[in-house]
């Protein structure tokens, strides 16, 4: 599949924002919430990121002014459900940010609603891809698990960075073990997904796609299919070497480096070092999301083969 930059940015940025909001909500429920200033900053950053993600999502639409119509198919479409849940979550996070800025104490019900809508948004976003049964790389529960764990991991790492910037080193130190734990958990489940996908065998064959029942079918020319919608939208155009290297990059930057940096920051009693973890991980997340789309093999490519 061809990775769309707008979707990569939307899912990555929104995931960080959801993780930030969930981290604060859980801390609030556990009675270990940070100072009002940091709590307000976390909520405003989360709201801002959600708005940026929403804006990014419009760039892949052919007719952005008709975007509101996407919500009309909520009975059958996970994208429609996502379109409904996202604005609700933005309003919820924004309202909490306003209350926190005015010094109002967060009520448990607000924290629970934030957690519920964050996970509902992750589920809707992941199901857009997990429900597509003919793309085997996506059609698995691990797709949903990975969207949630990557969001929680990035949100916790971002929370550490914001806490350090705000001078709340004690809160940052308390969050680091959770950030490491969820990053490690995300690493494990993403690794399981990669292992599963590497063993997949296409259910269709070149013979069934083309209707030619010869023992060996090889594409010699794109012919009249060259430059069509199918060849533009379902081929990422990168070489196999680029795809392999992207996988190595995102495994290192999304998981290994953030864990090492956070561990060094705590072991050396230097919380400022933890600031490096978020930009490293975010770069890795962009590569991970590109790979997520590029790895997906649409069955139509058995017919069109490769763009020559």
C-alpha cells in the first residue's frame, strides 16, 4: 500500500495526544496528579496535538468541504465512528484544560471519560484497518493492541519530557518506569505482529488474479494499466531494501533508544537526559507508521504486479 503522509501524521500525533491525556487521567485517579501548572500544560498540549492531527487528516481528502459526510455512515463504517469520537474527545480534553487553567480540581468522572474516549478513539482508528479482511497484515487483533500500546508509550514518554521542562522532576521520575514498561510491551506486541506478517502466505495467486492458469505467470509490461489509479494508490514505490531498513530504523528509534535513554536518565540521576527520548521515539513512530502501510499487500497487486 502507498503510505499517505497525512494519515501517518494524523495517527502518530493523535496517538501521542491520547497517551498524554490518559497518563494524566490515570495519575489523577491514583491521587498522584502533578502540580496544576503541569497538568494544565499537558492538557493544552494534548488538545493542540489533536487539533493538528485533525487538520492533517484533511489533506488526504479529495473534497475536504464534504468531510462532514463521513459521519453519516456510523452504523457500518469505523471511519465514520472515528470522525464522531475524535471531536468529542477534543472537546473533552479542551474542557478539562480550561478547568485546569482556572484552578478547578479534576473530578474522577472527567478522568474516566477521558480514558474511555481515548481508548474508544484508538479502537475506532485501528479497526479502520483491522476490519479489512483481504489485507492479511492488518486483519488481526494485534493491529488494535499495537495502536493502543504505541499511543500509551509515546504519551508517557511525552509526559516525562513535559514534566522535565516544567521542572517537575519528581513527577517525571515517577512516570519513567511506566514509560519504559509500556514501551517494552509495545515492542513485544509489534515484534509479534512482524513475526506473524513475515509468515503470511497470500490467499490468492497470480493465476487466480489474472485468470491465466499457466504454471508460471510473469509480468512483462504494465501496458494500459500504467499510470492508473490502481498503480498510484496501491504501490509505495520504495525498494525492498528501503522497506527492510525502515523496519530496522523504527525498531531502534521507537523502542530500543527511548528505553535506553530513559534508563540512563534515571540511573544517572539526570532527568534532563529523558528529554531526548521523545524526539527519538517520535521519529521512530513516523517510520513505524510508514512501514505499517507499506508492508500491507493489497490483493490487486497480484494482477498489476509492480510499476515498471
